[in-house]
C-alpha cells in the first residue's frame, strides 16, 4: 500500500514557494500544515456540476422510461442481440447491442444511431486486453410480445431478458434476477446537438416534458432554453475557470440494480467504508454521489465520496451464495449514486431463505459526462470467478520483479549523494533489510525530469552502482509535465514531434506545475507512447543504470493552475478528442509508456517497476505495485479502510511502530515522508522502537516467498493478494462489511492496530475453522469476536488452519541476497489434520518464467504425511529448466507443523523417486518460534523437523510413523 497519497501539492503559490525554504522557520511550517488540509472549495460538488445536476434531476423526475425497443429491428446473431431504441419523447434513435461472452459475462453497449459526430468509444482500446470472446452457448427462448429471452452458459443456467417497452434488461442466474438495467428508468443519453438549434439545445427538457412541438417556441420554453444554457450545458465556469463545451451536453446515464444484494463494494478511489454507503441522504448516508475523476487532492478528507487520484468504475455486489459485478467502461468524469431498499417485487425472500424478512436490494445510478454506454456484467457466481472474469478482460496483475515486494525507503527528498550513502549505510549498521531507496523531485536539474541536479548528485551512476552492489535498487520520480524551456531536450523533442496537448485555440496547452510554466504531452497519441518508451534507454536517460526504476507521480494530471488542479476539459488530444473524454485514462496511458520504456531498455527484457499515482481500468498490467495494491481495485478495497486513509492524510497519525507493522502486511511496503517533516529513518525512532521496526521489516522479509507466490497467483487468476473477509467466508454475513481485518492470501489473518496506545483488539474468527497465533502457534480459543492482546511489539496475525506457508528465515540486507537461502515450511493443520500450500520461484527479474523456467511446488499434508509435488502437471523439469538448473541446491532447512494431535514416534523423509534411502529425520516438540523474535515459548502441539536435507525442486514425502 502506498503511503504517498496526498504527498504534496497545493495550488497555493505560497506553499510552492516556501517548500524550497522549508528549513527556514518552524512558524512557517506550522502555517503550511494548517493551510494545506484539503480545500473542499477547490473541488466541484454534484450541484456545481451541470451534468451531475441534470442526471440526478432526471432520476428524481423519472416516472416511466421513454426508451423503447423497436421490435422489428431485433436481431439475434452469433451471440449478439441487437436492435434499435427510440426515445419516444424526442424521437431520437439509438442502437443497442447485448453480447453474450464466455465465462458468464454479458456486455451491453448503447450508442446514438446517427450522432452529429462520433461519440468517444476508445476506452476499450486502453482497458481491454483483447476483443472479448463471444459465446455460442445459448438458446433463444420464445420471443413473445413485449420481451426477448435467451438462456446462455454451458448449462444454460443464465438468462438475459430484454423488456421492450420501456427498454429494460434483466440478468438471471438459475431463474433468480441478479442484475437489472434501467429498472428505475434512469437510462438517459443526451444526444449530440447544435447550440443554435432551439429545440435541440435543451439537454433534458425534451425528454421529460411535452413533445408537442407547437409548444416549443412558446415563451416559457424560450425561458427554459435560456435557463438551460445558463445552467452549464453549453459552457460552465468553476472557480473562475471556464469549460467552453463546444459539443454541449452529451452525458449518459443508467441505473443498475442488484436485487437481494445488501452490500456493494468497489469504485475506488474514495476515502470511504469498504461496504459502500448510500448517497442520497438520510441517516448514515452521503448527500453526494461517489465521484470518479482523477484529481490531486492534497490531504483529503476521510469518510467522503469525493474523487481522489485514481478511478476504477468496477463494482461488486455480494449476498449469501452469490457475487456479481459490473464494469462501467468510461473514462470521462463519472458519478455513482447508491441507495438500498427493502422491497420484494421479485419474490426473492422465498428463494433466498430470508423467511419472513425482506431482503435488502441495492440500486445504483451511474452517469458519465460523455462517451457511450459500454457496461460489462460479471455473473460469478463466486468472487474468485469474478476476479478471473475481470482479469481475463482487462489483464491480470503483471508479475513484479522480486525486489518490488521488499521494503522501500522514501522521502521527499534525500538531499544529495552523501545523504543517500549514509541512509543506505544506516540500514546495514542497524541490521535492517531494505531493497529500494527513492529520490523525489529535488534530484532533478530544476524539475526537468530525466536529468540530475549535478551539484547534489555529482556521480549518479556511481551512486546507483554502489546501491546495486548490495543487491538494492533506486527509484527516481518522473512526472508527466515538462518544463517549457527550449534548452530542455525532452520538451524540445515533444514540441518538435507535435505531440503536446493543445488548448481550444489550437495553441500548445500550458499551465503551472513543479517546474513553473509546463506543458503536457498527449499520452493517448501512439507517437508519444513510442517516443516516451524510448526515453528510458540508457543512452537517452543519461546516467541511469539497470538499478534504477521509476515513480510516475502527478499524472491525474495535476495542473496547479487548472480547474480543480487538473487539466481543462476542452484541451485537445489525439485525433481531436477532448480531454473530457479521456481524463481518467490519461494517467494510465503515461504509466503504460513508462513501463514499456523500462521493459525495453535491456535485452533480454526485464520486468518494469513503475509506481503510478493515477490509475484506471487496466493499470494492473503496467505497475505491479498498484496492482498489488488493488488488483486493481481489490486489495486496495480490502484496506481502503479508514486506517490506511488516515496514514495517507497525515503521514504518521499513530506511532511509527504500528505504521511499519501495518505496512509489513500490505502488498507494497514503503515509508515515505513529506519534505516538511522530520527525518524518520527507522533508527531515528530510538530504542525500543527501532527494534520493533526492525522486527516488523524482518517479518516482511521472512515471508517474501509467500508474498511472491501470491503475486504469481494474482498474475494468472486475478486473485487479490490481500483479501476481504467476505471473499474468504462468503456465507458468513458478519463478514460482509468487515474492513478492519483481512487475509494475506488465504492463510494469514491480519488485524492492524490503528489507534494510539491500543494494546488489545477484537478479531472475528470463523466458527467453522481453526486459527493459530502466528508467533506462539497457540490455538485460538473461541470463535466469533474474540479479544486478543496486541502489545506494541506485536501485530495481531493469525495462521489459518489448513495452510502451508513458505518462509526464508535468515536475515540479510536485501531480498536479492536471500535468493539462495533455504526454506522453512510452516504447516498449520485444520480440524481434519490437513493442510495445503504452494511455493513459486523464478529469477525475479526477466520474462524467462514465461518459457517455463521456474519452480512451482504444491505441498499437501494429509494422513500424517507431507507431500511435495509439482504444482502443475507437465511443468518443464530439471534439464530443460534453466531456473532449476541454476538452483539445484535450494533446499528445505526446517519444517514446522502446528496443531498436531499426537506427537509421532519417528519421522522419515525420502524422494518419491527413491533416488536416496529413506532417512529418519531429527525433530523436536516445542522450542522458540524461529523467527528471531522470542515473544513466548511456543505451543506444545508443534513438531519442528530440523534440516530434512530435501531439495525444493524435487518430489518428496515426509511421513510420521506412529
Ligand atoms: C519494445 O521492444 C519490442 C520487442 O522487443 C518492440 O517490438 C517494440 O517496438 C519496442 N518498443 C519501443 C517503444 O521501443
Ligand atoms: C491432498 O492430498 C489428498 C490425498 O491424496 C487429496 O485428496 C487432496 O485433493 C490433496 N489436496 C490438494 C490441494 O492437492
């Protein structure tokens, strides 16, 4: 999890000015901190946003939807149902298409039949990895008057029903409705029109009011037209910044209901609860819809549906026994209203075993400023099915370099080369492992990215090589705004290539950012993508080495002088598209080009590491970390809990120790500090805190093989690295809104401590399973909410019975220096005395794994026997597998088995091919916990096998005798 969100920036010139003089005066610092909190008035509310007002008003007035299917246009062909719709009020025609896709996914697209000009429909090219595959597994049911019904899926257990008048689409799973579109009649497409046409200039009047054309020129209507023109349909001004809106109103909207689903999750990024709250007022509800519009919101407010840095219009709904999700594929500004209701028009109570109580249903209303309607429905039925369905469409998490999951040390800014060397040495001196040191904007020559400030960093190459020699890496920041300075080669090249964004007068768009007057390259231009990727070649990015990686910040984009601190919506991009259409994917397009640059700079290619602040649907393919963070949304969701958001706003709201302990159990483990803060490298906290921090970081390194295995899993089946409680326990309703505890993989239950001075906490343990304290291996007594102690030196972590976790328990200075270390397997038995787990290993930096050069093992403990076998059948083994060839000697040095009901008399071990004799193994019961932290004596029902001398790449068995 990144802790850099909200790291900096304000459009206040005073802050920008003073940050260079941060050492000057404490008084100034206090002042900065006071004025730096989010300025609510910098950001639009729904009421200050014309299309948001219009769509909400439309919803409030909607009685019956005016959109009807023209029956004789319906066609069902090769998995696509299509036809025409008419808005019966204004006689505008639309084309709808419903695609039945493989793996229980349905796509709905609606566009104008003959728009004045094309509407933006390129999001799919950025977010989807390929054209979705249409299924031919369907059966047309009777097409009766009034509706069209089709069963689909291999067992034909799903159904789509299209109601013709008004247009409404229902998706059913085994005859139970799971998602319905336009159930409440909020479907609305503002057709493109000309400003000087009095009839067509009105955005919604025609739809809602009379269609009697005689009235149209009456005074009242004229008045309405004027009013509508003034209300922002054709021009809008916010905080003195004008949006010229050359195309006028063009918004789209649709309501999506989840009958019987009481919880919905997703649509990051918001500082809100995990299970989303309602948004139309009332107790415990917001008044504003959730907003998706990538913005640089410094020190944002908690418990608020305001937009933040990234946007993923993906929402999951869950009820006992079923999960479904939708993806609203649109990169324009988007708002989502959520309300819940108790109603039972589908007769769900009897089906869903609700008995006499009425199930709660969730109703959502999505609207975007422009584009077309392009929605995907994922019908699960399980959460892991949905992760796979979503990943198959938008791409899975890229497998990161292995260093990326180590510990990152970051600050704005390490001052100079000596400072870097000292911090680096500090880790060695204090015996704390770390992998990456980061340099913020001050490392550049006057904020000209891809250059160095040579007075501070006299020999950047040597600096990187010194770090690299210890198995460590460096990250530098590279932002998407370029200083407007003809002596700056990057700016000059972009200008000469004519790839800069233009304002609405066809002049290069400029604005203010860190370097002062700046310009923005149009990353949606393929020429810009190609050019930028080449900028990372070692002969282009001068004095960069293979130890250097990149951080893309400010890519929402942040424009200090722009409306809401971002780019004007009427800025022009590639092929004339306005910024308004592509805003939310702009940052991802930049991120993609940077990642490609890092991949291509070496032959053979190596995996990139690029952290991006802005994100969108598909970002997981370019930055493993954000993916780790949210797959793209899920990991982030699991912890977009008040806790982490709190970290984001204030850097260190609770003690530094707790902060490190929490980070150690998140996918991305980085400490970052603002330029105005005190230095806070781990050893500056003082004892005993430094020791506690060292322990937390070591905890992370011990588990690196486990984390890496989880990343591999995410890269192939989309399972998030850290998982919400309801994903693990989909039938335990208590878990559906839990956000303060989560799982790492399926195996470790983590509950971060988030308040000052807290030394105990309550944790929910499932009734049906066994859990063990991660440190003492003692079985948890009781289930449901259980109170556990959590002294300052301990983060509450529990082992789930049934898991096998691979660890490396030797302390070294970086992850790279651990790569030949032997393994410890931690086996935690479930109620039946069984456990399973896996281990994935590869070179950690190249793409050789895609050719089969890796080790992937499955461990299975049953009937008092532990088996290690190949994870997949037919894996390339031994001689042809370069990774195994160079890692023949990797071995298991210890096996800890927890939850034994009776100690064995003897334990034997052997290779399954019997190349060696069966050996009797040495073991003991009890002892210390072997992770360097002597918290307590460990539990007695533990067996520790010492040095079984078994190679990790081979098939072997360990057997309890008696
Ligand atoms: C990156 O490398 C691949 C092949 O290795 C090549 O096809 C592609 O054009 C390169 N991209 C850039 C921007 O150089
Ligand atoms: C573990 O082994 C048992 C017994 O052979 C088998 O039934 C079970 O499916 C295995 N579990 C896994 C995850 O492979």
